[in-house]
C-alpha cells in the first residue's frame, strides 16, 4: 500500500493553542506512517501534486477556501476537517474530534467516505447554512479584532448593534416556479446552525437539497419568537409566520443586503444558490 500523503491547510491566524493541536496531529499522522505537508492559509492555496488526502484545519471559513483550492486543482481527493475554528458546523455533523490521536486513526482507517453535497453561491461555496436578515447583518458588522480576542462572543456584540437599529428588508425567493415575499431567509444545507441547533431537522450534509425557512415578517418580536423556538428545539412548522421550502436551486432578490454562509459574508443580493452536481468525499 503506498504511503498516504496528507496535506494540512492550517489557518494562518490560529492562536498558540491551535498550533499545539496541529503539531500533535502531525506527530500522530507521521507515527502512523503518513507523510505530512503543512501549508498555511492565506493568498492562493495550492494542493501539492503528491497529496492523497486534504485536511482543512480551522473553522468553516477555512474549509471553504481549502475546498475551493482542491476543486481548482482538477484532481479529486478525499477531505477531512480538524476543527480548531470559532465555528465548526460541518465538523460537528460529521463527528470529527479535536483529539489528534482519534482524528489520525479515523483519517487513515480507509473507511467508505461520506459524500458532501455542496451548494454554490455564485462562485463560492456553502457547506451548512446561510441567511439573509438580522443575523447576516450582524455577521457583516463583526469586528475581526474583537473576534480574535473573544471568539464567538464577538457575534453577540455585533448582534446587539443590529438589535438597536434593526433592518427590515423586503425580500423575495424564487424556487420551483414559486415566488415568496419575506423579510428574512434561512437556508440549511447541513443539520446545524450556530451550534447544536437546527431550523431544518431534515437537512443533512449529504442531502442534495436546500431546506429553506422564510420569515414573512421579521420584526424584533418575530425574530425573538423564531430564535426562542430554535433554542428550545421546538417544531418550527407550527409557526404561521414561517414558510418552508425544499429545493435544489433558488434565487433571492430584494434589497442590497448581505448573505452570510457558514459564518462569513460571501455575497450581496441578488444571488442564485444551487446544489453542485459533484459531491465531495469526506473521510
């Protein structure tokens, strides 16, 4: 059996704790017989020709950039995620652990991969979730300096600012010949949203559909009801203010509003979102 060559793409802005975990992971992979290439993110990423397995080390944003580089290489390879970022929703769904020994054993086990169905937002990618509305507005205003200092709590600070001025958007969704007027939109490509919560329990990473929840009105009180039901794991289908759609592609139009995907602003309306026909295997 040829020696596996694993390329670790590491978030260049990761702190010392993350660097220690990466060093431990490299040690465990090499102890198990793999050759390891460590590549910091930033700038144009290149997948080495000899690489047999690509590992994104960081959060969901790092995963998006690494996958884009892999697809641009023109040669399919199995991927994995070593979670060290602020939010790791796909890693949570796939059950990747932060323990280096456990992770190395999983990656080198040669088990049948899971086939991730990725959504495309223009030229970029969406792995687990996206939204247009109050929380996307908050993501657009997150301070990168504060995020480095306090992590996920920086999103809470940004949302407090959004809560004060509270944008009301006039949006529309076009999907499968249907047009829906709304003020906020949530799209699920994976099971989780912002942690262990789900607004579309039927969504899954390997599901070839987008699960959409639209708020017909998104006043502060509407959003609070939606958020409370989400945090309490209540059945959202009973809320008459919500419209549920399942589709393979859709268009969102309306105000020049930001769209966040996997915790980063990736586009402004109008946007077209569709499931890519090519699945990405994950170990």
